[in-house]
């Protein structure tokens, strides 16, 4: 590796910081602001008009810097899948900003595109990693062979993680900060596996996200939008498949998983009993309505994310 590891995240940070600072007033002048859903928390109504599509800035920067530093098939696969999901998110954000459709793309349109891209990720990982269907077990030197179940699991991990990050991106800085933690974890994993090119990609993503968070932490001056959340989640899920660490992702992405589970439980409980378990889902909205400030909520969820990542590293063999 001819590129110093610190150079990649530093460059991604500087470029993202500069471009985001330039983009915010431009997006405001063009009226490309967030449309707040009517059924969301009342406190979020003041966020209407805040520029969205921030993912269209930091994600291409991180991917471009990483590919320039180490153009390898594994990096190109993750980058391609991530940008593909980001393109779906961009179409969704475009409809929300220009057409004033709060729900964006139809669920069926999103799912078809996401499944196709997840299939590409699963096929690419299968072609690059000989024992990709043997999952690493936390706390054990042995693996678990899942055989033909690799394909449905890989699709579930990529699609599920992308949408989990998307659901979590409902409070200023929450998804971005948790993303930094997760990508730092996978940068360490890449190093432990002897795949420094992957580490550079994850460090570039962490660097770009850190710069973006300077504008995205409460009160946010810009949101990452579906462009960023879907793209980040897809890369995270595909990274787990490529490194055979799907079970570790449940730990590292524990907050993402719980946020998704909270929505599922809320919907199931309401359909079965007519009552809601939470004040509002996803879980972060429940705590907001319970009186937590956005800053307190985000800091506590970040802390939980760091703790879970440390446990995952401790269990890595």
C-alpha cells in the first residue's frame, strides 16, 4: 500500500467539508428543502425547508477518494452498490424536493431496485471470496456454513441494512454518527483480514461523514436524505457479506437493528390489538415524545453504538 492510511480520511474530510459549505446556500436558494411528514413529531416542523440530498456530496467524495487511493475489485464492488442505492435515494429525494411528495418513490419501486443491486453485491462477493457462505461466529475461531442459504441471507443483509440506516436517519446527526462508528469498526476488520484497500474505503467514508456531521448535528443545516442513508446502509451491509461478518453486523449495527425492530413491533401490535407499544416509531421518535432533547438522544445512541462496536471487536477472532 503506497498511500498513507491517514491521508485518505483527511482528504475525504477536507473535500466534503468544503463542498458541503458551498452547497448549503446554493440548495437553499434553489428551494431544495426537506418536506416534513405530517405524521411526524410536531417539533420537527421547524426543519421544513432545510436542504436535503447531503448524501450526494459526502458519498461520491468518499468513494472517489478511496478508488483513487486503491482501485481494487472489492472496493469497486462496494462503491458501485453504494452509489446504486444512493441513486435510488436521490430519485426519492428529488420527488420529495421538486414534486413535494413527502413519501417519494413508491415502496415497490424502491424494493425492486434494491433487490437487483443486492443481488449484484451477493454475486460479486461470491466471486471474490471462496468461503463466503461460511459465516464468522462471534467469540469463536470456527465458522458456520449456511450453504445455499447464502443468497437469501446476503439479500436480506444488504436490503435490510440499507433500510435500517434509512429509518434511523430521523434525528439530526444520529445515522451519521453511528455510521462513523460502524465504518471505523470495518476499517479495523479490513486491517485484521489483510485487506487494506477495504480499510481505506471505510476510513474515507468515516472521514466524509465526520465532516458532514459538522453541518448535520442539531440543529442541522443540511440532511443526508435517502441519497446518503440508503447508500451508506448498502455499503455497510455489502461489507458484512464480503467479510463474512453478518453476525457481527447485528452488534455493530445494533442501534440500526433496534430502530427497525421498533417499527415492526409497533405495526404488528397495532394491527393485532389496535394499540401502540411506543409513543411513535421508530424508537428515536418515542424518546423525543417522552421528553428527550435531540442532543441527549443522539449522544446516548452514539454511546451505545460505540459500546456495541467495542464488544464486536473483542469477540473478533
